[in-house]
């Protein structure tokens, strides 16, 4: 399968600051990238879906002005958590999606642990 | 809205025993179902993907079945090993969006 990387793997920031997380699809042209959030002992929840060159589509309850998503190319998407607060502390995982032959597949990044103090 | 449920939430077995993990979903109009493994503090490792037209997939000691009409999938892990200890997540794909279950946390005792 394709390789998806995330940077940084973990980050600690102070309340009120902004943090940018990068998601790169290293060997796969991702027409769509997905951002998920996972709180401790809970499952992954989809936050938003972004298509290359288009505005992201956010799931219900996710603030688009707080979680800024940019998908500038087929291999790079970024998530910026603006004015972070302790309740934003979570594990953020991206995935890259696209056609592989006749099927559609998603490949997941290793995740970014965000801690807001 | 798709709801995915995994039972049991946790499972502890002695080494060598077979594992049976269950996943159910409410909307049967799925493209595929995927089983993942997640180690503590880590990302997801894809184990098996079953297309909606398939009934099962096998990889080594892993076998996953899919009954789309009844909204169920089962992951079997044969002859469990301590290295199989992890959380196992199932996810269903509706319209290219994945909905995840809460996972089954497996502990295999040596």
C-alpha cells in the first residue's frame, strides 16, 4: 500500500497558539485527504474531507474556522489548529484516498499527538 | 447516519486460543469494510479489506467474513500470540467516508 507520513509526530503547545500538522502522501496521488481525531480510548471520528484544490467539507460539529485545512496538491494536506485550547488535545490522523485499479482505497498516516497546556 | 458497533469492547485470552471479534453496522449500502490494528499511541495498520461483493478475505492467521445483508463482519485470528495484543478497529466505507467502531482491545496472555 501507499505510504503516508505526518509531521510532527507529536507537539506540545501553549493555550491560545496555533499548530500546523502536515500530511504527505509519498507515493500515491491522493485526490482526497481525510482528517480524523481520536480521543483516548475512543474511536476515530472524521473531522473533514478535502479534495485537491477545493475547500474542505467539515463534519457536523467541527468548527471550520478553528480547524483550517489546506489541500494544495495531490500529495500534501495541512491541518492548522487555531487558538488551541486544552480540549483540543487529541490524536490527529490523516488518510489519503484515491483510486487503485477499480477500487477506492484509503491509506492512513501514523498520527500526530497534540497536547495543549 | 452509519453506526458501527464492536463487541466485545475488551478480550483477554491465553496464548494459542482463537480470537473472534465482531462488528455490526446499520447501513448495509457499503462499498467495503476494513479491519485495522492499532497499537497504543500509534496509527492504524490495515489488516484486511473486504469489498462489498466479497464474503471473506484471508491473510495468514487472519480471516474476515462479511454478511452485508445482515450488517455483520467477523474477524477471526487463529492461534493467538502475545504479539497480537492490540486494539482492533473495523471501519465501513459509505460514499468514500469511513465510519469506525470503537474497537476491541485484545490481550493475549503468555
